[in-house]
C-alpha cells in the first residue's frame, strides 16, 4: 500500500476577505492587497473576484510575516521583490534602490535625445537595479548600452532584470565606480541617478529610505560629491555634442547647472518632475546652443 501523499499544502479556514479584514488597521489597504496577492501568487484582480477563496497554511504564514514587516516600515517593493517602472516590472532587493517615478523623467529625456530609429552609445553610471539601462534597451533597441555599478550584488540584480526583459544581449555590464572601468571609451550620452542626499539629512531615518542601501543614497556631506565627480569626468568620455543627463536633489538644480557649465557643457537646462520640482538636469558637451534643440527648461 502506498504511503499517503503529504505534498498537498494544508488549507486554512481563512478566506481572502477575512484575511484582508483582519489586517485593516495594520497597513494601507493597497499594501494589504499587494502582500496577499504576492503570498497567493495571484493578481489583485483575482483576489477581488474571489473573496471566498481559502488561503493555504503556507500562504497565510507568508502573508502574516509580511504584514508584520510592513507594519514595521519595511518597503512593499522589498517584501514582494518587484516594482513597476516605466510600465515594466523590475526585480528589486535590499541591495538596490527602489525605482521611483522621478527617475522615469530621466529616462524620458534620453528617449527624447534618441528617437526611435536612432543609434548611439550610452553609459548608465550607478545602474543599481538597472531600470534606466534596461528600459532604454527595451524602448530603443538600436542603442549600444553600458551599465556600471560598483556593487556586485546590485549588478547581479541589474543583469537578472535585463534577462527578465529579454535584453541581456543589448547591455554590457561593468563592475566599477563611475568611469573607473571604462578607460578612454567614448559615448554619445552619459546618464546617472547617483547618490545625492546629504549625509546628515533627516530623511535618511524616515520611510523607505531607512531600509535602502546608504551607499546608493548618500552623496557626501552636502550630497554633491558624486554629482560633481560625474560632471568633472564626463567630458573625457563624451563625444562632441554628447549629452549628460543627471537626476539630483530637490534643491540642487542650480548648483548642478553651474557645475555643468563650468565643465564645458552648454544648453544646460533642468526639467520638472511630477511634483513640480527641478529633478533632472541635462546639457550638451561644447556644442553651439543655436545648433542644438536641447532641453527646454520647464516653467
């Protein structure tokens, strides 16, 4: 006689509706739904359509654990292991920053600079989860893209995201800090979302930032250390008329524009994010203003 099959998951008496109701005061409703959908490996729409469905014991346990961690402030993206960016779903881990809508503006500026059908060579410095490089590879397949990060764990996440989106063969990944592993290579564009938060900024001890890698957030005492380094080094790696596009802090646009102009960039302009804050600054390397449309500064 065969032994009884014990591989089937035990089913709890907890329904989807009851699980959500029990968690009503522990976190936001959307967070509850995302965590339960992740635990049950179902879309949120399925949960809403099947409130009577029973959770397995394993699903219930995972959901309860994640609820507790979320109640303690841990970001949803780290708990479920993914985050949407520019219409794509990216893997994220505590080794990388959580992708944010502000960075989509940075990608949009590159998409404007390289319309569909236009080729070029682009380097993404401090690629992290790879959202910039991978999104560019998905939207502009003719681009030759190099993605750089000094953190090996972060670079592994970026590589997995490239594989996830089917663009691994379109991106060359390099381990190194900024241009240190690029020798004398030249590019048509340098793009970066570098660390730009001041070391003593109180926001580092609040919200999701408490859980994100400090090395990817803190840009020295005033937050400008890495921005200044990239601006200073970019001219040696940009072709004439090449684009430099940077994301920066809410109060750093004026300083970044001045640093870029001092380094030989022209047509330096800043663009507003969805909150109306100057968040991305871009300029061309030593090309006459009258010859380049560039970026119209938002008003």
